[in-house]
């Protein structure tokens, strides 16, 4: 079937994620298996991101061209590898194995690729081959066994013994049979709504968040300048505006500081303060921006002030504090209902949204301020800030404003009858059809019963105080035939929330499923909601937005919780959607955060959403962002570690010898050799080795108050536990299950001590039946056996009981080679001795050096379970100690290479 020989050592082509160290793979896989019960499969690619719909046709892996993890470039790369492999097959091999090989290679394009390759957690290694269902795997192994070496470099898979493929398929097995290939294609519940926004049984949209800023004082507004720099400016209620750069960092110096002018208090719920910020559409040329804030006028009269300012010429990230030019001031009869929104429409005019003046029920005048067209309160104003008007006004009134010619009406009014519109936004329109472009959405806070969402139209009357939502508030005004009010597109009662916060229509690129959704929330209840328009009926359907579960949000950097009080919404220059919230609604509390919406079900194709920000000079220092919210992957890790810690406790509690184990608490852990198989003889069939916890269940307890000489041993154990793990280590310091190399250390140390006390030469080939340079082989014959050394008289076994002089902790003859022993003592003193401030005894702990399966360990001569992991990954198949010096380092490399190069020792 094969027409060409396979290159020695396996197929030379290597995927970028291929791990060739079987020990590293096994140990990391054990950690992953601890999370299987907590994290089930969900759509995710090998780059730890959601799947996508390719922009172009996939010619090779065409099964996944509608939705998957491959674009055309990756599809071509997989096809090239397939044809490279098929060059080794004759015509019969093409017919027999071509389909299997294509299916296996194309699983990189599957929407569930991360689950098939054990890559849902970026902290765990990937499989060499995807998880295959048993029947499919046995059929592939039976028909195309010779193709395994072409698909992977993993020797465990290449050298799987037996013609039936039992061990091979065991290695490719997945715990959840629904997610193995090809069963995953047949499960309707996994493929029914693949690529759509996930919904829970109640119809709640499942979205995730990414924290982008924190430590803010009631962040009320976040806007971009539209100048191509992709900066965003965040305004705090106290009157400070900060600059955030595209890399997520914040400038140390604020963009604007008006704390001395802004009127606000630390009272919870105070609505006064710095409320609005907007940049001129031609900001890049004129450097103008506009602010909206509460202040005190003459005779301490509270006012709303709308001012124009400019950015400093010397620093584009600083406002010129002397450039303020007041555009408009409006007296406020009460301290609440201050409005606060500024924005520019597509027509280039500035829109100002004011509140009705405060108190309850708009009690000012016969009809209230909102219905009084001579008052600027309770209105939507439209002005032209590009020139001065008549009568000394610093703005002009557009000639097409609806009430310019109406007697008694203020010409700047664009719409009226609003109570307190809090947060409005202009729809960018569909990116392709431009449908909806220019619509203006607002959330209008209600009085006692209803909150509403409105679309602002020219000359519209939005009903307040005659109506609240769809219901009447003032019955006399409500029955007036001349009311002719515009009804909201959606209203909800106070059982849902008591203070609406207007949002945005999503028109970004990164989450295509959200396109066209108007996303908003409620300040008091913290609920997030979405409205979607039915284009045929022109009706709006509401859906709740829920934070995704740990299963759906298990992506790097994502969280599934947020602060309760939703203050505002925002979009960046690219159109991505954010919201601003706090856990304590006081203008002086540093509890505000900014979150970005992320759809975990589908993302944009790679390369579609790339943009290049215009560089901007910064003179202030950058403060790097440090997230405070716990990410979903960190929560999963904590849960798995907590569950793993409970497992050995339950084992100890159920053990019948628990009392005796507590009595013998100072003994070393039992040797794990009792759970291991004897070394296979030449020609004997190899059997699959199933990992087991070994002696973990027999681990002895440690008393709380050690005394005498054992107290020094306890201090040494504590010192070992406090050591940090080596860089890049995947093993915990105090895991419930000891890594294999620590088990080996526990088993090897008594042997080494006995060998030293009897004068035997202790070498790296005295363990695990490895061949020494002289050609001799030492074997392990059982749990109580000891390695034979070829120079010993008649190969007598070493004594099974240590001399009395050697029973104390850390004391054993130093019979290792002098050079190795000197390195051991020097490295041990520098790596394992506790800091001077933590020592209780003047003498440093005694070292031990153990030869564990061909690799020398260095550490404190105490309980091996308390040691930090001594290994560090170096190269594909070499594990060495962190301290490498001279000849010892070369010796370790040679030993490790010899060990891993011999078959049957995994």
C-alpha cells in the first residue's frame, strides 16, 4: 500500500502545535482531565477563539465552508499537507486511506476543533491527533495503520502495540462520546443553531464580556474623537476625563480636569456632575470638543452649562483649560433630571438632550416644562455650533428646525415632551445596505411605572407628562385630542427595572451575530436587554441578555459577570460596543469599570476587522491595564483545583488504615513501584500503561505540632513548599496528585541511601531497567526489589532496612561521585535553602541527591511531596533540573536522551 518508505523517526512535517515530549503531554493531560467535569465542549477553534464563516470558498475541507475554523489560506495549507502524505501511497492506498486522512486533517476546521484537540484551555497542551470515536478509530487503524507515522511524530501513537489498535484508540479516546469524530457531526443538539447567538431555555441571549478599564469614579461617558487614532475618552462624574490608547493603557495625566467647576456631591444617586462629552465631526482639523456639566451660577443658582473647548497644540492628549467658550446655559429648578447627552447627527448639527427640571411629575406650570415649547427643559435641542447667531448667541439655529416660525416656541427645539432622556445614540446603519443609518435612539427614564425607548423624529412630541410609556400619567392632558404624541418603540414596567440607560445599535465587525441589535440596560436592576426590528411589521422584539455560562465563555480574557449599576453605553471608533458600570453609585467611589461585549458563538473571519490606528504622540506616562475581574478560565482552574483537593481527603477518610497512617505520619510516602509493571522482556508484547495515582492514597498525614528533631524537618518541608515553581512549569506546588517525577523521587531516595550506605556505586542506569554504558541492565522485579549492580558480588540485593545511624531526616552517606556531589551541594544551597528571615536554625537544611529514572534531582532532604517541581521543559524530549552547571548539565542531557530514546518506558 505504501509505495515509499517513511523517513526514519516519523514524518518530518510538523504542525506548529505538535508536542513531542510524552511526559509533558501526559502530565498536562492529567491536569486537563480534572476539568472535564467542569468544562464541556463548545464551539471553539485552535486559536482559543470562536468559529467563523469564511469569506471565500473552501476547496479541500468544504464540509466546513459555511461555519468553522478555517479560512481559504489554512484550507490550502491543509490540502498541501494531505498531498504530501498521499505521495507515500500507491493507488490502492489512495482508495483505502485517502478519506480517513482527509477527515483527520480537516478536523482543524471543525467548529469543535478545540474540544477534539483538548485545546479549550490555553494552559493545557494540544493533542497530536483529534479525538476519534472507537468504531471509526479501529477501522482507521485496521485499514491504514501505516499512515499513523505520517500524521504524527508522537512515538506513543506510532509504536502502539497490537494489531487491533486498542492502545492507539485508547490514546485518542475522548471522555464525552458526543464530541468525538464523527459522532459530533451527527448530534442534532450540537449542530442545530451552530453559529447563532446562544440562548438559554428562557430565550435569553448568552453573551460574554471583556474588562477593558477599572478604578473609575462613576464613568458617565465614553466617546471617541473620530480622528483615526482609535483612542477613547472616558469622563468621570466628578469632572475628570481620561485618555485610553488602543493598546488598553491609560495616560497618567488626565485629558481634562474640571473638578473645581463641576457641581456634584458624594451622595449616592446625585444626578449632577460632568454629564456629557462630544467631539466635533471635523475634530482632526479644528481640535474642538463640547462638554455638558452642572455648575453654580450667580447667587448660587444651579445651571446646566454647554461649552466648547479645544485640544492643546502642544499635546494632543491634553485639553486647553483656557479655551472654554460657553455656548448655552440653562437654569435648573431642582437638582435632579439634568439630562446630559451631547451628540452630532449625520447633518453635522449638535443635539442637546435636557431633563424636565426635576422633582416629581414635572410640576412646573400648567402643562409642565416638557410640554411648554417656550422652555428649553424637557427637550431635544438642535443647534449649529459652526457660527454665531443673532442677539449675541454663540450658536446658530438651523433654518429647518420644526418650530422656527411658531410664535412663542424656542427656535432651537427639535423635539419635546421628554422627561429625562439618559443616553442617546445615532445608528451608523448596516455596514452593507446602510439601512437604519442616522436613526437616533434614546432611553427616557420614567416616573413611577414605566421606562421607555424612543426613536427621535423631527418635531415629535413624546408625551410626558401626559403619558408615561404607553399609559396615561396626567389623565386630563392624556385625553387632549391635540396631544398627538409619538409612542415609544418599547416600554417596560418597574418589575424589570426602574431607570433605563439608553444604548447603541451594534454595527461593529467582530461579532456579526449582533448586527442590528439595539442593546441597552437598566441602571437600578443591572439588566441588559436587546431590541430587534422586524422589517416586515416594523415592530420591535425584546430579548434579555444574560451573561454566558462557564461553558460558553471559556475563552481567554473573557468574564461572565459585571458591576450592577449600568451608567452608560459606548462604542469605539471601530463600532464595537461597551457599557460602563459601577458597584457603588457615588461620584467619588473608585468602583467604576468598562466592559466590552463579546459574542462567544461566532466571530468575524480572520483579517476582516483589522485596522491601523493613526499614531499619536504621548508625553504622559502610560499606565498599563490590570484586570480586576476574574476570568472564566481562572474560575474553572480554581474549581478544578478545589475538586482535586477534595479527592485525596475523601480517599484518606475512607481508608481503613487511617489511624495507623496518622500514627506513622513521619514516614516517607510508600514507593509507587508497587503500582508499576515489571520491565518488559525482549520480544514480549507491550501493554498499555494506565495512569493511576500510585501511592497517593497511602500518603501519611502530618501532625500539627511536630517536636524535637522532627520540628526541623517540618520547617524544611514548609521551606520547600514556599519555593516558587520553575518558569514554564505546568505542575502545581501542592497538587492533590504528585507528578510522576515526584513519585519517582520518593521511591528512589531510599534506594540511593541504602546504596550509599553499602558502598555501591549509584548511577543513573540503576533505575527502571535502563542499559548502562558498559552494556549491563538493571531491572526492577517488584515492589520490594532493589536494583542489582553488575559489580556486586553475585548481585546480592541491598538490605531493605537502613542502618540506625541513617534513619534521621537528611542524613545519609555521601557516596556519589565527588564532582556530582559538589554540584549537588552548591545548587541545593542556592536553590532550596529558605531565606535567612525565615530560618529558625542557623544551619541550612541538609541536601539529598537522587537519581530518578535517569535524571538527577536536587532538593531538601525532606518529604518529597513538599518539593517544588524540579523539572523544566528543554527541547522536544529532554527534562532537566533548573540548575545546570558544566559537566552535570551535559551528563543530564545524555541520560535523558538515552532514556526517552528507548521504547517502552513511557
